[in-house]
């Protein structure tokens, strides 16, 4: 029984380390630039992030308007400059959580992708937090390079 418990712990640690290593992080200068929360005159800015330490070894594939952005790990985020209007943010796990978010030109909005307990696998949901909560979460996280520009 002890052998099984030890193997399980080793497997979970390896899984956690491999999940962290596969996320394409931006360098420190790009990370710091994103944390200035600068608006863009003719575009909207969406910060899509995941804060929760729950499920730290799980990454959540995330998309905008049906196009994959990449996967969010614990305490990671994307800064997306988008055309003004409504955009659908979705996360993909045991379920697909999605939400439409309106953003105006020159506006900065925050969208949280959260992990939840599922029946067999983790589930996810998407929601818009308060501005102060979104800023604090981004400041505590690491910026990822999105798969789309």
C-alpha cells in the first residue's frame, strides 16, 4: 500500500511539473508591460486569467470567439487586444463554460476562468470579476503568450 501511495505522489508531482513547463510564458519585460493595464485607443483590452491554486496541475484550454488562445494554468493570464464589441470567452474541461463580454474601444476588462470540481474530471466556468479583483489577480500571476494575435 505504501508503494502505491508513493508512486501516486511521484506521478502527481511529475504531472504538476510537466503542466507548468508546457505553458508559453512571456519574458519579464512583457510580463511587466502587461501589468501596467494600459488601454489601447481604438481597441478593447481583455485580461483573461486563472487565479485559483485549486487544481494547480490542471491546465484549462481557453478560447475567444471560437479560436483557441491557449491553456491557463494556476496564476496565469493573457492580455488580448480585441475589436470593440461582444466577444465569447470559453473554457474547455469536462464541460464548456462560456460567457459573452462586451468591451469598448479604450476599455480594459477582466475575465476569470475558474476550475471547479467535476464528476470525473475538473469543470470550468467563466465570469467577470470586479475591476479591483481582476487587477490584483493579474498582478499576482504570470503572463502567457497567446496562440493568436
